[in-house]
C-alpha cells in the first residue's frame, strides 16, 4: 500500500472549490451584463468567458514554464494533451457554462457528477485501474443523488428556465469531461505538470478558435471574423474584461494549477471523483449569493457526495486519515530488500564499485568551503570504513547525472572526476587520479563538455575508459560549429596513469546520457550508449572490440529500433552486464510516445557478432528510467529503475531469469521522483546486490541490500 499524496488530494479539492466559485460568478455576470458589453450586437456568453479564462491560464502556465518547466513531450503525448485540452476546455467547459441559464448552477454541478462513473469505467478499461464491487455500488448512490436533484422542480421554477435542456447539455459536458480526464491522466504520466497543463490550455484555445470560425462559416447571418471577435471579446473590450475578470481568474490560475497537479498524481478515477465535489461548495456559496434551495436539493447533493466518499474511502477508514491506494505492481516473491546504514557522512551522487576480490567500495562527492572531495568508504564485515579522500580540488563540476567513477585492479586504482575547463556551464573535462599522480583522460582540453565517463578494470592491470566528448562541436578557429555533434571516445590506461591511444567509437551521439561497458569472458569489451541520428532519433547503440588491439572495434550498431524521436537529450543512458556467456542491456525509451524500461540479451560468440533478442518490458506503467543492472548469484540479471509519475517516485527492481522469464517487481524505496534522487547504482555481492542512491532529505548516500528470497 502507498499513501495517496495529501498535496494532490488537497489540490483536487481546491480545484473543485474554485471551479464552483467561478461558475456562480460567471452565472451572475451573464445575468447582469449591460449594453456596453455587447460586441457585434452580442453580449458576453459562455464561450467568450471560457476563452478569457483560458487566456489567463496560458499566461500563468507560460510564466511558470519559464521559471522551471520541463521540456516538450514526445509528438504522440503532445497530440494526446492537445486533444484532452480541446475536449475539456473548448467543449466540455463551454457546454457546462451554457447550461446555467436553463437549469441553474447547482443542478448543473450535480449533473456534472455523471462524469464520475464514466471516467472510472474508462480508467478501468483504458488504464487498467482497479474497479471493485463496492465502487460500483457507490456509483449507484452517486446516480441516485443526481436523479433526486434533477427532478427537484422547486429549484428550477425561475421564468425562462428549461431544466431538461440544461440537464441534456450537462450530460454531454460530463461525458466529454470524462474522456478528457482519462486521456489527460494517461498523457500526463511522466510529464511535468507545468508543461502538460500548458499544452492542454493551448489545445483549448486553439479548439475554441477553430469552433468559432466553423460556426461563423456555417451560419448565414454571421462570419468567421465576427464569431472570433465575439469569442475573444474579453481581450479587446474593456467592459467585457471588467465583467469577466474575477470569474475568469477563479477558473484559471486559481483552478488549473491545482487541477493539473491532481490530474497527474492521482489515479484517473479518483481525480475525477474529487473534482466532482464542486456541488459540496456551490451549495453554501449559492446561499451566500442569495440562492435558496429546498430540502430535496440538499438531500440529493449530500447523497451524491456520499457516493463520492464511498469510492475514495475504504470501508471503516477515518476520513481524516491518509487515503490509501493499492499499487498495480505485484509484490516480489523472489527478492527481498532491506535498508543498510551508510558511512554516516553527508555528500552527493553515490556510486558503488567492486574490487578484484569482491570487496565493495562506495564513492561520493562532498563539498566544503569551496573545495570538493571524492570520498571512498569500504564495506567490511557489514561495517563501512571511515572515508578516505581519493581526490581534492576546486572548480569541480558536480552534477546529478554526470558523476565520478572508480576502477580498482589488483595493483591499484584509478579514479575519475569532473573539473572545469572554462567559464561555460558545461566547459569541463574528465580528470584521472591514481596513487601518485593525475592527468586528463582526453587529449583535447578545449572549453567544451567531456564527461559521462565509465571506467572498467581489465585483465593485466589495465583500465578501459569511455566518455562523451564535445571536441567536434568546435570549428578550426575554436568557435562553436552548429553542424558539430557530441562524440563517443575511448582509450586504455594503466593503473599508474599511462594512457593508450584515443579511439572515436561514434562521431554523433546523444549529448548527456550515461555510457556503460561490460568485459566479456574472452577479454573483449561491449560498449553501449544512446545514439543520435540526423533525424534526432535517439536509440541505443553498441560496439564490441578488444582494447588491447588497435582497430578491433566494430562499427556502431543499433540494439533495437525504438524510434524515439526527441530533439533534446533525455539524460537516460543504458546499462550492460555480461554473465553466463550472454550480454544483457537494459534501457529506457519513450519511442512511440510510451515510456518503457526494456531489456534484451544476446549470446556472445567469438566472431564478435551479437544478436539481441526482441526486448522485454519491465516497468509498471510510469517509468522515469535511470536503469542499472548487475548479475545475481543464481545467474539471473537484476535490473533497477525509477518508477513515476514524477513527484512520487520509487526505485524498483526486477529479475530477468536465465530462460528469459521475469521475476516479480520489488519496490526498493520511495523517493521524490526528481533530479534530487540521482541515479541508483548497483554492485554485485555474494548474497545478491547492493544499491546506492541519493537521499535528498539527508543529503547523504542511501543504501539497500537486495538478496534472493529464501
């Protein structure tokens, strides 16, 4: 069980409150509109009011995006968000506002509860969320409450009202809302709330403009220009702006930010249920505005909201207690996890490595008074040693995704850290240090990015280093070359710092995804990385070769055609492990608009050819990636990743058995699901594996042990 985020529940209720307040204010504005608010002979209506509030929404989301929004989603997710915005903002909301004149705000709000059973059923069919018999009975209670309100004639006795027309409009609105909620929830998974909400608002604005133009073209006594002018009246008519300003603000900035936060972080059905509590607020607010309701209306409202509570709360649960939902991730029967005490020192971005005898070393970075240190602690008899310093210096580049490395051989060790080469944010290089000396890993020291290093100890006291290198992004004069690209370089080195020749393995790769290397049984190494095509397809590639033989490395080959088109780096590199004559690679992809954690294996033959099988999906539906792998004592492969959606992450682990079947998913730890969690890194042990990740609250390494179940 996992506590449903209290912030998300509170956000949903705030959205319901502000939505109800805006509905009452808009109804009042429509009734009191004077002649000065007419544009082309028409007074402001639901469409123009809705367009103005969405314009405010766009301004608010735009400012928030500039202050800290994420990148654009994939094309498929973008389309889904735009469609969700058109449905919810351009159609559903306008129909809802239009119904006020026919049936009143309270009846309209209650009929809006019909979006609940529709959205819950859609979430069950579309998203695979659970649907219990108790939920179905609660739906019946909701429907009964709606029916009582709709048939209350005393609340619809005002002259000019046609309650059943208003109800029909509301039912249509509720159906459209339900589709928008489920589609938006599915598309927002893994997308930050600011970007996702802003895209949905853009969809609503564009959809409204298209609909207005279509109405103008279809009607003989108007035109697209007149209809668009009427739609946008709040933007160019000061009297209309004055009339609609307050209700539009209530329905925009004060409503949509909490609405989209809740839509992303709550299951689709639960989100819709909490949004539907608007009648709970419009009832007392209506009294404040002078409306009077009979006991039938009050009873129907309370009954309908009782049905809402019946779905959200479990039987016997205290309403003030945290609401709980069951994760759709099976409990693991084949793995066990337990937290481990760390060395007890603060620091950032931990990484685990093993030595030739199987000993475990933990490294991390610590800063103090402008000086950075690379610290190491060794695990012995279940206790961590007092840290020793592998390197100390100033002007280091310390980053959540690009972290130091350590390779330990029988006769020594080599550490790598990142040090600035210039004043630019990403003008840094990879510095090597060993007992008695240090040097740059790369011959190029121009002020561009060199990083994402992997160090792998080889037989014979050698180390193989792989890194990303931006030297080819500069022209001969040292200026930025727009046609240049990040490259993948490699070289061998000894434990005393002697460097072998540099090799360019790929001259166009993704700019900031981690690299990985596995040594095979025959001494060759398999290198994996995220590639980058001219068309901005960023899939995983590999090459194989013998570091001891010049010219032995194969040309880059695509591991699997995910077809992930993304114009920027996703900061999500692959992981590779060699065991039992097989090479296995795990990676994250959002090809086709669907986020996935995948794994594929290939037999290793002496000819250098690898034939990776069709990948298998491991995640639970909302992965953020950040994968790692290591072998387990029984010959299986352990894969870890971060499961989202963003804002409530959890580190997960799963075994891939030698025959290709999958073990159950094991939750390792709950985290925030953002950059502050870093990357969980694994190391194999005699009992299973150790994992290290960043504890953002404690600002220290956190560790877990993963072992096979008895």
